């Protein structure tokens, strides 16, 4: 600690580890990482490594139960493992017809893993787990530098046990990489606040730039608080601060813009179509569908936006309480009330520190990132899924670790002990409320959380009068009560497989999406191996899923798009219900891909072969049909929508064209282009969607519908089991082009 005086009042502040004296060699990074600081107690380093090992073990547990997870991204990973061009652009297939609707950075680690180890559930998802472990390490390191080892450990534990973190660090969406890079950016800004060195701010810019290549403009949400905090609190002159911020901006533009520049300058005729855009432009995708459209709900080519001002829209309620409602609360909000209390208390505790205080700066960096992300998520009217909230987890965890230990050090001051007790009471009461939303799930736990939290808070109020052992017991009881609820939800999350485009953490019924396609509540209506699962969500669509597990490579099981996670543990039956009309069913049997499952998801615009949010069944007969002479064609088949195409591509290993991209509404290919592909003998089969093709949100005059109508009128139908194909090399006898 360092002490100085302000207005005659003694003020203390933690200090960073001292720099080596002049001429003294700096301890190697690996040795510092392994051994820690020389002044650390002996338990610190084993505790840190134990935290990382426990997080890895937790997240690797039952990992392959999710099969290919989101087959939309898994297909792009497979394509990238086969073609470097597809790798660079993020194409959905190795023949480079169309890209995913995001930049490709999040796909690159998975594609490299598949290149090294072959296509499997583990090869796809293991990099995501490692990103989760890395995020825990980064948050620990940042908090530990300015606070105590206990603060870093508390932050790391809170992050690892946040349900949505346990979900998304085991899933192949871009959010895992985004969360890691945002945490890295905050870490570097805190380092820059320590000594004002330009390199830390530049590295923060590089992290945000690469985060942009993972999930576009969401990476920029925390830029305002980071820039403002550095501009005000950095220990250098005003002129130098703004020069450094300018250099950091250049770093963002270069690290995030190099790929954009190449794509925009690349001739459109020799690269894949930019999925999610309506004019084959990544800039239009960035500022439209993935940008302002997410805020105002006007995403061209999407399924529609949400409500505003507290109203229920396509993607649930918006408003100040969105992070706490029945759709989102169980994913992230367990400790959010405590984090907000501790953030305010931490700023009060550091109010007398000098402008350049890194302790207060740390609260402002992590707390500012938490607040601005919460506000944007709460009021954005466009596409919003529950799992987006994983972005909040590192910020929340850091604030809790910093705030709890800061107040603990000041516990002899009544205001500090009361604030600490208030945070515990908030966690206990809110944990009770969240657990009470699923009354059949561990009904005894809510009472333990409530009673344990209140008892711990009472002890904290009088902690100054307690002996050391009783004080530590009160603190320990408070922490256990606070994390008991999210820990239970996290364990439930680890025990289930999660597939499809919309997934949620926790037990069945824990998160019920109001609105959205088919209710979008969980997307895991398909059961686990050896079980049946049923889920009813908030929507108005119906779907059925049937899967098989065993040899070959099939699509993981998926339920209808409206289902919340249904089904119990392996070998069990599970049922969940919510108050709406959407239904999903999933059944699994032995047979399918190693470590995963094949599945059929009904849902929107998909008919019997899959839908917008989930994949399709690929029978052995269909697989053999597509594999026959596949090498003679650029694409073994074409299908409406990316999830349908992905199922067949993952099953056969052959490129399958996704007509219309993810939603089936992208104008790629046009009817004229498709006719030319067929005339050139590049596509063997067309996979019927059974719904007339328009894709979700599409119209009868859309490109997908036009192609479907033309194919059905001109080519020979081939029925294999319950699936319908059209042989594009065999014209129907009565047709004419």
C-alpha cells in the first residue's frame, strides 16, 4: 500500500509490483507467470493454477454432448479446414458460394483445430473452452495487479460460474472470442493507466480491432468509457494522452480494417457473396444488419426487429429491467445487483484518491464497460439473444472482485460493512427470486441461498466486532450463498448438449424468450443420448427433431425453433412448459457422428428437413445419394438456408450451397446465376425445403422462392426416405427451360 494525504486525510492505495532496479535483469515472463510475485503468500500461485485447471475441467466436461453445436458455424469451420480461401473469407462451403454473416476471426482457431485433429465435436469446441480459461486468467491478472490475490480469485470464480459463460465458452458462436478480447482490452487499458506507456494503449486497440473481426460493431461498445477514463486519469500530459488515444485508434483501424479492406477491394466475381448483406458488401453488413439494425430493429433481410420502450417485440421486452426479466435473468443477472452496489461503493471508497489513481481507474474501466453494455443490451430493439449477455460476465466479475475486497479492507468503517452486507442481501434476495422462477428445480436451494445470504450479511454488518475466524466465516458464508444459484445453473448447463442457433443456460424452463422466431427460448429441445426431451416455448411454430448417434458424421440433434431446453439427464425424460404455442420435440437413437448426433429440427421455413435455426436429418440413404460422384461437381447439392445446407455438408463432407444465406433471404445466387451453375454442371442436387423456399422473412417473389419454383417445374424429383431431392442433371420429361 502507498499512503498520501488529501486535505489532511490519510489515503491508501494498492500499488503494482515494483519494477526491477536499474541494471537488474527482469524476471522472465514464463517464470513470473508460474511463480508469481516474490511477496505473494505461498497459497496464491497454487490457487491461481487451481482456478484455471478447475475451469478447464468444468468446461471440458461432457463437451461432445453438443455435437456440432451451431451447425451454421461448424459448416464454415469445416469449409475453412478444407480451403484456405474459405478460411480467409469465412465461407459456408469450401466452394465459396457465400460467407457467414460475421467476419471470420472467431472461426479461425476452430478451423485450424479441425485441420490438425480432423472434424469432430471436440476439435470444434475445444478452442472455445480454452478461450474461456484464458478470459478467467485475464480477469484474474487485471484485478490482481491493483488489488489482492483474493480479489483476483473471487473475480475468476464468479466469471467461471456464470451460467451464460459456461454456455458460450463451450459453444462455437463468436461470443467466446469477443468476451476474451474485450477482457484483454480492459486489461491493457488498466496497464496503461499505471505508467502511461503508449504500447499498452496500442495493444488495447489491437485487441478491440480483432474483436471487431469476431463480431463487428459490438466490439466498439466499450470504447467510450475506455477512452474517457484514459483521457481523464492517465498519468501523462493532456497532449500526450490525446496523441496516445489517436495511436490507439489507428491500431483499431489497422487490426480490424486490414481484412475489411481486402474484402472490399477483392473483385466480387472471384470471392464468395457476403452473407447477411443485400448488396454483397461487408460495409453494408457491418452498418446495417449487424450494426444500426441491431439497435433500431430495422435489419434488412432479417426476421424483423423488436419492441421499444418496454414493449414486447420480436426479440423480447426492451427497457431498463431487460437483464433481469424471465428471458435473460437466469443467464447473467445473479450477481448484477451486487456488482452495481459494489461499483458505487468502490467509487465512494476511492473518491479521495488523486486523479491518476489506478485503483479508481480500474473501477471506472471495468464498471464503465459493464454499464454501457447493459444499457445498450437493455434498449436495443433488433435481434437479441440471451447468450449475448456473456459479454457482461468479465466486467461483472472484475467489479465484484475489486469491490468486495476493497470494502473488506475497510470493514471497520460502518458504511463499508453496510455496503458489503447490502451487496450480499441483494444477491441472496435476487437469487431466491431467480430460483423461484423454476419452482420444480432444486426447490430447497432457494431457501439455502436466502437464509445463508441473510445470515452472512448480518455477520458482515457486525464484522468489526467479530474475531478473525467468525469474520472469515461470515464472509465465506456470504460468498457461498451468492454463487450457489449460478453454480447450480452452470452445472445444469454442463450436463446438457446445446445445438441450434438459439441456446440458453440453466435447467429447462429457466429462460423463456418472449417473441422471436418460434419463441427462441432454448433451441435444445432435442434430448440427450438415450433420452427424450420435450419443450414448449413462447412462439407459434412447430417442429420435431429426431436424431441418431454413432458412426458417420451427422448433424447434432435439434428441436423445433420454439423449444426451451427440454429433456433431462442422459437416460431420463424431461418436460418443460411455458405459456405459448410453440412446440419442439427431440429424439435420439444410436447411429450418427462420433461424439455427436444427427438431428432434424423443424421450425421456420424448414418443413421436414430443417429450418432457419436448426438443422436437418441426414439419413444414410440421403448421404449415399449426395456422395455418389460428388467429386464431379463443385457443389454436391444446394439447399435453402444455411442450417439445412450445413447439415448435409457436415454429414457428407462435400460442399453444399446455402441459397439465401442464413435466413434464406440474401439475393445469392440470383435465379440467373443458379441457372448458369446448373447449365455448367456445377450442382448435382437441389434439396427441397418442403415449404416453397422463401426463407424466413422472405416472400414468394424472393430469390429463394424463384429458384425453388424453377427447380420444381423443370427437374426430376428423387425421394429418399422422408427427404425430397431434385436431380439437376435430369430434366423432367414435360419441362422446358
